[in-house]
């Protein structure tokens, strides 16, 4: 109860955590960790056609070896990897794509997945 006889406002279980996060974000000593690698990582969005990894590496076709590979996202659950030079096509889940996209050796992983799907 407050001094005026009214019940005290109910406190959210997250109020303390939210206040701490706000205070930390204002603290000049708290810095966000830098992105590893040479280039800044830029996330891809589903409405775009992707021709580079998030580390700005050109995607190379595992079949013809040309840097003409691109990824398309027909919906939120799948990704299509296609080559505009040859007839290479590979479908995968969006989760598989994001695991590969976030790795430093995306072209090797695409090549390995393509070999796996051939058998």
C-alpha cells in the first residue's frame, strides 16, 4: 500500500532486467563486440536475391566453377541456390541456408551439400 491508501503498482518480473539493460546501453564502457573478418557482416533478407555471403564473398557454382551462383527465397521455409551459367539447382531449408551463410567457408559447404544431394 502507498501512503495514500492505494495499492502499489504491480511490478513486472522483467522491470529490473529492462532497467539494467537500459543503463548498460548508456554506459560508454559497454561496447558491442566487433564482427570478425575483414568486411562488415550484412544480413540478407528474403525479398532479395543473394549473390554474396554475409562476408561479401561471391558465391561460386560447385558445378561449373563460375561466380554466378545466387540464392532465392520463395517463402520463409526454403532457399533455392541456382547458377545462371549452367543448369545447377539445389533446394534446401532456410535453416540450412542460414547455417551455411553464417560460416566463413560458404562455397565449400555449398559444394559439399551438392555432392551429398547427388548420391
